[in-house]
C-alpha cells in the first residue's frame, strides 16, 4: 500500500540573509512557519515545490518539510525543523530573537 | 611569521574580486544555486541551518595580534559579536549575509588572511602542532614546511577537483599534538643519523569509516617532501573513487588497493617528479625558514613567578593545567581555555579576541596560535609575566584552568548550526562541563579527553576521544552513543562503541557514572582514564555504563 501523504510545507533559506523561510498560499516567503501554506495533497505539493524551486533569485534549497496541524496552523514534527524555526540553543540568536 | 609577497597580495585581491563578481551574479539571478555552490565552496562559504557560514583558514594555526584584531572586527561588524574556532585551525562565522561576504574577505586580505580551500574537494588548510616553534620536545618548527605546502597546494591546477577533500597535518616533534594519524596525509618529523625528515602517514581519517593512517614511508628526507606529496596526491587523484562519495577519501583508496600497491605507485611517480622540482622548492623553503625565525627572546628572572606559584593557589592551579614546557627554561607556553564551564567550546567574543591580541602583543612577542582542541595558545611568554597575564585573562573570563581535563571538550556545531547534523552537540558539552564544575572533581580525574560530534561525519573527533560521544537521530529523537578508548596522539587508536545509546537526558549522568567509576578502577592516582582502559579492557567500563545489564546477567 502506498504510504499516506502527511501534511507538508515548502521551506528554504533566503538567498541573501540565509535564514529559514516558508512559502505562503499567496506566493510570499514568510519567516514564520505559522504563515506557511499547509499542503495536504501530494500532487499539489509537488507542484508548489517546483514553482518555489524556480525562484532562484530569492531562495536556496527549497524542500518539503513535514508538519502537523495544531489548532489550524502548522507545527514541526521533527526536532530539526523545530530548531530551524527557532534558532540555536546555545545563544538567544536567530528567529527566537527576532519576533 | 610568513609575510605575503607582492604575488600573494595580488593573487588574493584577484580571487576576492572574482568572488565579489560571482556573488553579484548570484544575487541578480544570472547564476543558479547549482552554478554558484561550487564557487562559494571554493571560498569557504557554506549554508547552514539558520544562515550562511564563512570559514576562514588560520594557516598552521598561527596569528599575530593584528590578525586577531581583524577577526574580532569581522565578528562585530558582520556577525553577532563572536567567532567559533574549530578543530582544523579555522574560525567560523555563523551569521554573515551573502552580500556582506565579499567585504569580509577584503577585510581579511588586509591582514593576509583568506578563506580559500577551506571547503570543497581540494587540499584544505594545512594544520600543524599548535606549540610549533616553542615546544621543548620539538626537532624543528614545522611551520615553514606547512607554509611551503600551503603555497604549493593553493590553486594547484591539478588538485582543484580531487575525488574528495584532502587534509594534511604536520608535527615537528615525535609527540603528536596535531592528530596526524587521522589525516589524509600526516607528517611526523623524526631524525635519522642526525638529519631531520618525516615519517609519512597516509589514509587516516574519521567520518563514517574511521581509520588510523598507515606509514607509507618510514623516513623521507626533508628535501624530498614536496615531490613526494605531489606523488601521493596525484596517485590518489587517478585512483580515488569518484563514483561514491562515501568511498572517495584516500583512506578507502588505500584500504581497497592495499598499502603496498599505493607505495609502489607513489614511489614510481616520485622518481619522475623529484627531478622536475629541481630545487626551487628548497630555495623557497630556506627563505621561509628565515621568516619563521624565533623571536628575540629576552632573559627573564623566574623569582617572581615562583613566589606567586607558591603563594597563590588559584594561580598555581592555572599554571599546573594551562602551562606547557617551553624550549627555554625562563619561558612558558600558555594555553588560554575557550572552555569556560557552561560556555560553547571554541567560541570567543570580539572583546575576548581583542584582549588576547593585546596580551599577545604585550607579553608574547605578538604571536598567537589556535589549537585543534579549540583553544588559543600564547606560544612564548616569559615566566615573570605569567602572574600579570593570568590576572588579565581571569578578569575577562579567560582564566579557566581546565586544559586537558574533563571540561576541555571538543564539540562540533551539531544541530544548533550544522545542516548535516543528526543531533545537537554543544548543549551536551555545556552540561557535562557544568556538571564537572559542580562536582569539583576534574583536577582529581586528570587527563581526560571528551569529544562530541553531532553526526557520523565526526568533525568533533569523537573517535579519538578517550570518551567519544556521537549524536544520532533515533526515530526523531536525539540519541547519544558512547565510544571508549580513542586516542589522537602518536599512540592513536579508534574508540570502541560501548553499547546502546543514551537519551539527551541520560547522557550526562552516564558520563558522570563512567568517570566516577574510573576513579575506583584506576591502579594509582597517576593512571589516566586511557591507561586504565587499555589495562582493563572495555568490560568494567561497560558494566559501569549499563548497570541494568549486569543485574540481568547476575
Ligand atoms: C557547516 C559545518 C560543517 C560541515 C557541513 C562539515 C562537513 C563535514 C563532512 C561531510 C565530513 C566528512 C567527510 C568525509 O568523511 O569524507 C566532515 C569531517 C570533518 N570535519 Fe567537518 N563539517 C562542518 C563543520 C566542521 C567544524 C566546525 C569542524 C571543526 C570543529 C570540522 C572538522 C572536521 C573534521 C576534523 C572532520 C573529520 C576528519 C576527516 O575529514 O576525516 N568540520 N565534515
Ligand atoms: S560532525 Fe556532523 S553535525 Fe558536527 S559539524 Fe560535522 S557535519 Fe555537522
């Protein structure tokens, strides 16, 4: 049986700043995971990733990251994505210091 | 110290100009990331989890105070006020913006520093004994040779696209402080019939297939070094596997082809190359040796030092751990610990860098070194200056007396920064150091090397730690595996896996249990952890780590 498709978001790093960004439904790049478009259909997700990857002058390394839905918005399922949306644990730097 | 000539300065300016144009073309969209990535890697620019990272080479770990001040300036102006010193004598900036990096490289060039060949499949920054030129046990300062290798390997047309990265380390004394046996080529200086030469070691490396290097030539006269190195690298360049990234390092080439075949090919190639070098390299080396002449040491009266040592227990403790024997009796080698308990191993703030630069200028003939253990070294300090130096360091949080002890931990950036990580390593190092400080036990425990990597790539040298810790991802949860009995010196060995891994919560108590258990196992107070492990084998240490298993067996 094919594996069931789990919810995803398109994420990448910003070309100039290098920080973590997420693709929104209206084709913006947001720095907050909560604003990301949550993709629940596999074919649609692949298409969104293709579109995003074509935006070479804005981003680096787009990929689909797993999320779970918590109260209608996306939350990470893996600790790597949790660090990406927060920042390092040894200093109060990165996203956690910016919001 | 080596001074750039006109050629070096022009070469670097041209490289920086080219890279600036490449960055511009990336930003305006004329280059895709696939096109740009090999170019940025040629210039030490990585993309990590949260930002770009710039890795700057500190050739053979040597800096003067002006260079250290410039590193501080970069940290302050384009980063978040600090830099991270690594196990390969580099400094990494964790937060630069892509459009600032060309300016950072220009600022580095002002003080003869660069980021060339700090990544990519090239010959990387050549590392050397951090006590070079100062150690009492040294045959010769290895840095002129290291600089010669740097010049030969930088932009070497044949070696820009090797099968994989290539790391060379040199030590000028029989005692290995440069982990030469875990490098693609390790050079250990020895003497034969009164002449200096090298034991040439190939095929060492850590990563997913750790191997101790093998001796390919037991004695190579110093004059033959460059043609011999070129022979090794060119044999590897042809033979090394390009079909599989995980089998591409020379350690696998040596393993798959056998040492004898490699030896034959290298010697045959060497026979051809030797004449082609025609002595130019030796003329250059003679010039370099003059530039690395030792400073004009002043005579120092050691009376004040001895009085302070007798009367001040805090000073004494620092001297006992952080001072190594200098070749002159009235001087000392000072290691400045970048491992304050609970701090990030290898990090220094811009203020700390500047202070260390000032102190080097005032007390250490303007010289600093970066050690592979992520500390800073003042290689030449007259003993009468030590009390004053210690006070200045202590006031800046740089007086930690823990060199070589449990809290002097090597840790890679791990999941806090690194895109390849499977788990964090920095917080584990912080917690272990904090715990040992609470226990007030590390001086009693003595010589102990704990090394932590956040994935199988082993940048934190865990395989050669007396206690190694490897962070893994087990079904989406951080898990830490322990290896025991590793050694990175001239008696090198790869640590053995102790058993099942520990959770992030359990790893620090496990290390504590292990170290306390060792205190009961050691034969005398002088027997180090590694010696006890070698005498007793793994069994009693495993029994300490896994008491449940012992109970079940009983
Ligand atoms: C963005 C950060 C880094 C990346 C992407 C990275 C990548 C890698 C990779 C892929 C390997 C394995 C190579 C192989 O086995 O073929 C490796 C090995 C190694 N790296 Fe790193 N590394 C990073 C940071 C560091 C740091 C911070 C240090 C020093 C503290 C370091 C020092 C080493 C060392 C000593 C090895 C093992 C020796 C060997 O090459 O066999 N690396 N690194
Ligand atoms: S060992 Fe792994 S996690 Fe640590 S720096 Fe190297 S690649 Fe990154």
